[in-house]
């Protein structure tokens, strides 16, 4: 059974709905250069910065949602669970990407020229 590959990290964006729930949306991989949301002119470092900001934002949202639940301002445990799970998944993805970058660097460093 073949598994479809995930889109590049730069294509993953998060959008917060007015209800406070978080929905992950994938930008179209076939978007033309220069289109809104396109990363054609962005450097690799800028894309990583944006991705790490998204991970941080998810962590902050999860903390705020948990705080609202514990102080009684939020009654729906489902929102807390969803926000925390999203933050965990995004952190796991960031760690895996980091591991792959380090692994690729080590392979390049071991190459003989």
C-alpha cells in the first residue's frame, strides 16, 4: 500500500476560524509563481523561520486554550484537546524536519571530493 507524500513544510499553513478552532490548510502545490501565498522568492531560511513561527503560535494557542479552560472561561474540553494535539503534531513535524536536515548535513560532510 503506497502512502502519498506530505507536501513541503512551506505549503502548510494554519488558519484560525472565528470559533477559535484551528484548521490546517494546505496551499495548492500547483499555484503559479507570484500568486498569493507563493514562496517562489523566499529563501530556505525564511521558510524555516515562518514554519517555526507557526509551531510557536500553535504552542501559544494551546497554552492559552488550556489556561482558559482551567480558569473556567472555556467549557469545551474538545477545543483544548484539539489545540494541544495540533501543537504536539506540529512540534513532532518540526523535530523530524530538524533531524532530516542534520542527517543530510552529516551525509554531505562525509562526502569525499
